[in-house]
């Protein structure tokens, strides 16, 4: 398994976020990021069948298709661990993002259809880690577990994960899988970073560490806020993700101030400090972070060489 036995990690402790591919990272520049990640020892890439349906002209599956091209041309498929997700928006083949509130996405036959479409786009015959991209609390958790168990039985999936689940729902899913002899979720993907911590609170941390669930947090850099480039009012009007970071305009500056101090002490970049804090948290063996060019990737990789002191980690934890 990908993340079994105390969360053994394939390659360096970074999962490369695939949301940018087919969107802000395309063509040779996008391929260069993937090549550089592989050459640096990166072996895990995260994507989803919905990426990037929010972009005019895209219908979802764009990231998977781009990664499929790279996997075919690079010849490194056997060394890579490909993570992807289904269940956020309606069927990609409809050429429309559709509704985010459709629990029918987890009907067993639709999960199987989404899986096959994903495999075709990625040009591979097996997904290493397949997530339920979101929870539908109007469904019995048994329905979700059973649908993904059906997908597991095809032999086309190595491991199952849950994304955007609460502690109560994840625990219920784990308990049901155990009682039914079904494949349990062994990975969680929720948002977690220095300025947004509610989605991986103490209850989820305890559950993940007790049940040996690997938490691979998304938005590790808070959609770019923790790079430090959003500080003045005008900064929040620029860039493809500026709309996401406005939430941190009031709560974030004290965190950036502590990060600035630690950057002065260590010589490390702010992204490196943010990711180093993440992997020090309970149950987190690796963060997910994306880079749209090689320069950004090199900044991310800095954290794999950074060791923060306990005192520095505590200051970061207490900054929010």
C-alpha cells in the first residue's frame, strides 16, 4: 500500500497538487514542472476529475488528461503514485460543471463510470489512491463505502481515501467498513494550513492518529496567501487565486509576522516554513502543494531540507 505502516511515503514528503495542470500550467512549462518534481525525488501527484471545470472552456478532466500525456511521454508511471478524486461535481462527460449537490454521484454505477473515464484520461490501468472527493451527509455513510468498495473490487484501485469529511462521518465510514468487511479509507484529504485549521481539528487529528489514517492536507499554502505575496489591499485584486485569499486579510497578518521572523532566523522562504509546520502536525506525513513553474517548485522543495526548532513550531502554532 501507498501509505501503510506508519505512513511510509513514496519519495520526498510532498504530494504535487495537480489542480494547475491544464489550467495555469500547460504545454512544455507544465511538463517541465512534472519532470523537475520527478528528478527531485517526487513520486506522488494529486488530481481530480473536476480539475479544472471552473475555467471557461474547460469541462473537467483537464488535469488528468495533461498528467496522462506526461506519464506516457516520461515513461515513469511505475515509479509514480497517482492520486485522484471523484464526486465533487456532476459527470464530466456532460461538458458542464453541473451541480455540487448531487448525491447521485456516489451511485455505484456512476462511480465505476467515473473511474473508467479517469483511467482513460490518465492513460493508465490502475489508480494508486482514489478519493471520495466530498461527503454527502444526506446519504448513509454505508452507501458511500459500498460504492467505493465496488470500485475496489474491479482491481483498478490500490487504496481509498476520503476528502472533506468530518470526524464523525469519517469514523462512521471506518466503523461500517470494518463491520461489513469492506475496504476502509486509509487516507484523508482536508484543508489544513497555518491560517485555516478548522477542517482538521483535534477530533480529526486524534481519529487519524488512532486509526493510522494518513492526512494529506490541501491548500497547504492557503491558496498562495502563505507565500507572503498578499499583504496590501491591492494585492488581493491580482492573480488567478486572489479571490480565495481575501478570507485571510484580517486573520492572516499575525501569522505572516511570525513567519517573517522565522524566515529572518533561518533564511528559509515563507512557503518552506508553512510546509515544514504542516509535516510536524499529528497524522500528516506530507502536504499537497502545487507549482505552475519550475521556480515555484524549487521554492516548495526547500521545506524538505528545513528543520524548525520546537520553539519556532510553537510560535507558528500560537500565531493564529
